[in-house]
C-alpha cells in the first residue's frame, strides 16, 4: 500500500482545495477550515478503502476524523456530496497524469495510445488498483443521484481525448465529424476494460493497451501513420 500514499495525499489535497474554493468568501470559512476539511476527506477515504465501497457511514467518517456531526454538515450538505468531491478530485488527478503522458507523445496515434495506456495504468498496479476499486464498484450510485455533476467531472477526461481526436482530424490522420461522441465511446470501452480487471482483482497487460488502441484507431478511420 506504500505506493498509494502519494496518490492518496494528492487526492486529499485536491479535494480539500476544491471545498475551500467553494466556500471562500462565504461565512462558512473558519480559521481551522483547512484542517477540518482535510480530516473529513482523509477519514472518508480511509473508510472507503477499509470497507471496499463508496458508501461509508457518516458515523465512521466522524469517528476517524475526530470531528462532530455539526462540523461535517458545516461543509457538506450530505455524505454523497463529499464523495462526489472526492471522485471529481480523483479524475482531475488522472487527467493531469494523462495530459503529461500525452504531451510527451509525438504522433497523433501515439497520443491516443498514451491516453489509453494512462487510463489502463490503474489496472496494472496492485496498489493503485486497490485504491481505485471502491470507486469502480459503487461509483455509479453517485452518477444516478448527481448526473450533471458526475458528467461534468467525467468531462475532465473525455475533453482531453476529444482534443486528441480533433487534432488528428485537422492533421488528416483521423476521419470523423463527431469527436465528442467518439471520445465518449472510446472512454466507455477503455474504462469498461479497466474496471473489469479492477473488479476481478487482476492485472492488465500491455496487450490490453495494444488491443484497445487498435480498436480505437479502426473506429477513427485512420488514414495515415
């Protein structure tokens, strides 16, 4: 689990910053807000990891954080709001990692492959997979309750993929006039494969990345290398 420590720290930092930004300028901000928000998010993440589900009880979060119910509801209207913030923070971190990998790729096809490989990386590391698993199992419960917010958070990933496709079309490498729709289809295919490995507690391989890349390139009607 040591390998997940930096990821967990970054997720906590990102989620804390998002909550602080939301309440800044309002009377909800307190002298010790950063410490309280961080404690609640960290406690929620620890509980999620322990139970293997994105459905921790508020009681368990409060027990781990050492804070009161009053403090919890000072910052969050519900448990699901806190969890949605955590999911969005996680996706932002994944998007940042993807952008770094994509930026280092040269050709348009390589950039597409880099996007796919970056997503599949979560199923290629046992420690990262263990952190991702609870979100994979029960994340769609949040999507049902907050469809617009969930879609907006997911867009941090599909937007970068659509940009890769648009740039490839402009360069004459890809051929499509529905880059946003195609990006969502490829996103669904890649995450479905990734989630299968995570749910089955298995490691994916480079062969999976290659297969998904070839599928996506065929779907985009590759015209040039």
